[in-house]
């Protein structure tokens, strides 16, 4: 798969809640809002995984959502990246000992970039996207 | 709707006592004041006979239409206590009281009549109690599961403290899991067609590409 | 007249042959562009199925939409007309006969005038 | 019309959700549609059930306070506040008045940011994206204030059992006042943009109706109930924190705007007026901020020891931005509470979706669903499968439908 130049400058993200507390969600939307304005880098929230390049996954993956998360991941076209936003998707966070979780996220999806924080600040999310771009560049160089 | 007169918490308890007599097993008032002036907010706690639940709620509706908040529940060992938490006289300045009607169900007979014919909004709460306490609400218009997944094991009720509660093996200690070991290290080779189950078979992608 | 000769329409020129050549040229360009692409569609996996908010794709028969739903906008637009006309259709024969006689009488008055 | 005249029509199903990226409990809706009209609604919450209450019954109250912060990211104060209030009642802990006032200030700042957040989302659902960006831009000011006071933007972690963790210093008070002045100056503009806009009026007036009686019977709370004319507001009805010292009145849709009708438009009015009310409450609290301690007990082991001895049951309730939030706690002398039941505010409001959505059009679903403020709905999607071939309706398509409806309405005028 050859990555085109335009791909790096127009990362479209799809946001997937797997049982998060909403904190990460509002920070993701706050990131999209004018104060941080990542659209100047081509980053945009889209409404369908089929339009997306990056999957922003939040939350510790509840049992009801696990299969749906896998399905949505499958529906994202290649090349794709998965960003795990928030601590509870990485280690469970405060939800470390629940009976209804299938997480953390990397048990369900292959994660490329982890953005820790509960919730991470918008700056951190933008930094994570930059890291995702770096990873894409490395992928490109490896070909 | 004609406004019924406002009453003090003690008057409400007296009304209940005259109406239901010995059916009222316990009644008390708690008060709490906060801030500088310590204006008091009142809670009324009434424990009554199981069969008097619906008449008691009807009685409260006669006093003034209550706001139904939620049904809470306690596992007391042999019995399950259900607390119907309502509030009455909302809209009056500092005159609203929480009214908690508690009934106890023997674990041998965990049935309770539905109150959705009086207050339809109680449906979600009743459905929730069915799946979390294993009680049976008779006459419930919609008895499906609410929060738990469909493949949740039968006969396990998360809020019970006896052997039907959550089993230790059901608990997943997320923090001990760590990163999956069945995935290759970055940088990744060329992509293969994605398998059906990425988690089960491992995939071409790797975790933590940028985290290194 | 030669079917392939250019026709002056008054608004421009119409030449079927020129159009045919243009279409073929466009098709070749499109094919070349398409051919340069790399198929990344994973057929037979979830990727090929519609995205239904993360839900599994239901059986086609289960989500079949009946034609009556497609007429909805049409019926909605003619709602006032239908509301007036539907109650008149009572299904009782005598009612229809009354309508028939009344309309015939009216027509006779308008067209011919009674003697 | 087909339904009105009793004509036989076979409804079809439209599923929405659960990949609602922004909801606390991503709800899966199943709509039975007749043409473009909703005939019946069913919803299934629980996709984000994490078993928080069960986990809480294995932890001590101070740990639970951190868990309560993460029940809902938008309601960072209300859950921890109502849990702390319940525990304080059981253990008979007297909260210092200064802490009560700081709690109130945080509570109201949260209401401002939450209502602005909702205003943005509602504008987005109407297809009015520039207003969405405007509202979220304005919201950042309150986020800055919250961050300045608590150190966090979301999940503030300011409430501790027996008081608050951080004080508001004398240097911070002018900053907060500056922020309030900013909102006061802006409010007329916001009202103008939201309420005098003919598009918003057309899309929201008389849509998503919830009658007074339905609001009562379905236990609606907060702005949803107040928009239907039910004058309930925990801050007014039931004194807690500093509200016992203040004069707070439930905000009802004003008579001059058409009185309480219980439609989406009234819910917008109520929320906008509540932003103004919140700035006044914060100002009053700042003016009367009592001096003194901010914590009942600073030493955590001592606090935990007191809590371990505590026995009894209590209810803590507060008025969250979305309505009453209530925690029932029962402690029996163990480290962890015996029972902990959380009643979040959206929990009570969900049932009111059913009468609201019935008879409405597909294009109106997003705004009506969002109008009770179920946290927010950002990237939800609908799919319609027509005549065997699957036609995908993404969120973008819904927004497009929504815009088209607006355009149609404008042309009809």
C-alpha cells in the first residue's frame, strides 16, 4: 500500500466510544472547536468509519460494545490508525476491576498511538495525532 | 389540578399511620442543614409491609403528586430491601421532602407488584431491579433486560451479596493484563488481508507504534 | 440526410459522431485512472458490509421497506385533498347513486339547460 | 395521512446507535417508521455499563469520590457532590460553610459549561454548525475558569468528603468575576442568536412536545421538566450547600415567549436563561464567601477511620445541569459502603423520549433526542435499508436531511 502525500495532510478521524465516561468525548470535541482548530492540519471528525483514516477509541470496552468495536474497526478502509484516548482504554483506569469489561482496548484492537490522561487535554490529543502522522511517515519510509 | 395543602413531614407520617396502622413498621425523619444559615432539608423514611406498597404510593399521590426518583435496593442476607425513593411538594420553596418507602422481600418469594400503572416512569427502574437483584416484578409491561448484555450469565445478579452475586472469576483485572504479546514489533511489514477477529488471531498492526 | 452530419440546432452544433468519440476518450481516461488504483477492499469481511452503527447487518427480508412508505411524501403533499375526499367514499351504493344523479343533474343544467 | 385515516401501512425499522460516540450510555434506538413519521420508539441503553456501583461496593468512600468523578465526564461535580453529601449525612460530618460555597460555585460553573456544550450540540443537530463552533468557543472561557480553580478541565476532583480539596484564593476571585462579566455581556448575543433566529424557531417550535402531565408521569426532571411547566428545581425545593442561603427560583419558559409548551424551543430558552441565573448565583456566592476552613478533616486516615465507623443510610441529591442527581448510600460499619445506588439525571429523562418522538419526522430525530441533553450526541448514525439495497444514512446524511428541512421550511414561508 502506497501512502499518498495528501493522506498525511487530511487525516479524518472517527470517534468510537466503547464505554467511556464522556470526559474524553468532550475533550475530543473541544479539540475540534475553534480554540485548538486542528482542521488547519486537515484533521476532521467524520460521521462514518468508512470515511475515516484514524479511529479515536475511548473507554474500557464493555462487553456489549466489544463486538461492535471490532466490526467498526473492520469497516475502516486501509491504511488506518487506531488511537487510544484516555487512561481507561489503556489500563482500565478507575474501572480496573469491573465484571462487564472486555478491555483494555489493545485486547480488542491493535492500537497505534496511546494518549494517556483522564481525560487527556486537547493539546495532548493533537500531539497524539502528530505522533500518528510520524508513524505514517515511518510506514511510508519502510516501503 | 387542584392544589392540595402543604404538610409537614410529621403530618405525612401521621397520615400514613392513621391510614395503614400496624402496616407501618418504622417511620423516621432525618434533617440536614448546610451553608451558613443551615436551612433544613427533610427526608422521610417509612418502612412498611410488602402488601401496602401500592396503597402507600397511591396515598402519596393523594397528598400531592410525587416525583418518582428511583428504586434502590439492599441485600440484607435473608431479605432484599427495596426502597422506593420519591419526592413530594416540589415547587415549594425549601418545602420538598424525600419520601422513601421501604419494603422487604424474603429471598424465598422475590415478587413485587409493578407500580408502572400509577407512575409509568418507574419502568426503567423496575427493569433494572429485575436484572440486578433477581426479583420478579409482576405485571411489568416490558420485562426485558436493560443494562446488562444479552449473553450475561443467567442467575447472576450483580447487586446480590450471596452466592448469586458476581463470581470472582467474572472480574477482569484490567491493569494486570498488559500489552498483548501475540503481535509483532514495529515497524510493521506489509499488510496482509485483515482477519475476521483481530484480537483473537493477532494482526499485522502493532500496538504502541508511537509510544516507544 | 446523412445521420452523422452535423446539425445546426440554433443553439449550437449537434454531431453524434463527435460525441461518440468524446465519450470513448473519456471512458479510456477513466479506465486508465481506475486501473492505476489499488484495490484495498477486503471482500467478504465486515468491510464489505454496510455500517449500521456498529450493529450486525440484519437479514435483508427483515428490513424490507414496503412501497406504501415510499408514497409517504406524495400522500403528505396531498393531505388536505385526501382528507376532504376520503370521507366521501363511504362504500354505500346509494351514496354513490345520489352523487351520480346530483352531478348528472348539475351537468344537464350547465350544458343544456332544462327545457 | 396514512395513519390518520387508518389505512393499512407496514412500518419499517430504523436503528440508530449504539455507536453514539458522545453519550454516557450509548443508546440504541429502534424506530418504527411510517414513511418519514416515527410511529413507535424503543431504546436499549447499557452499552457503557461498567458496573460502577458494584465496584464502589468494594472500595472505601474516599476512593469512590474519584470513581464518581468518572461516572460522567460532563457532570464532574454533581456526582461526587451528591455522593459526598450522602456519606456526610451518614457519618454526621459538618461541612465548613466556605466549602459549601465553593461547592456551589463549582456546581454553577459546571452548569454554565454544560449548558453551553449542549447549546453547541443542539445547533449542530439543527445543521447550524457555525453556531456550534461559536458556543464551543465561548465555552472555553468557563473551562479556563474551572481549570484555574480545580486544576483540571474535566473530572475536576475538587469535592472531598467533608469539604473541597482546593480553596478559591483572593487572587482568583477577580478572575472568576471577569469570567462572569464576559458571560453577562455575551448572553444577550446568545439569546439573540438562538431565540430570534427564524430557522431555529421553525425547527424547534412545537416539535418534540412533552405535556405537563407526561412530564410528571414519566418522571422528567431538570430543564426537560421545567420546559413543560413543571416547576421543579432541587436548588429551590430542597436546600443543600449554599442554596439554603440564596434565593434561587426554577426557570420556566417566560410567558412572553409563548409560555411553557414543552417543545424543543422551550428547552433551549430554559437552558439559556439558566446560564444567566448561574452567573448571578456565582456572583452572590463570591460576595458572601465565608472565611474559614475548607475541609472537615485534613488527615485522610482520620477521615477514613470516621467513615469506617459510620452506620446508616442517606440520600444525597443535587440539581445537575440535566436535572436531579441522586445517590443513595448505605453503610454498615465496613470500609466499603453496603449499598450505593446512583440515579443520574439522564436516567429519569430517558422515558420522555417516547412521547416526544412519536409522530415526528426522521429529520427531527437528532434535535429531539438531543433536546433532553442525554449528555450529547455527536456522531450518531442512522441506516435505512430500502428495497433490499442498503442505503446508508450517516450522521452527515442526517445533518443534510436536517438542513434540507430547514431550507424547505424557509421556502414555504
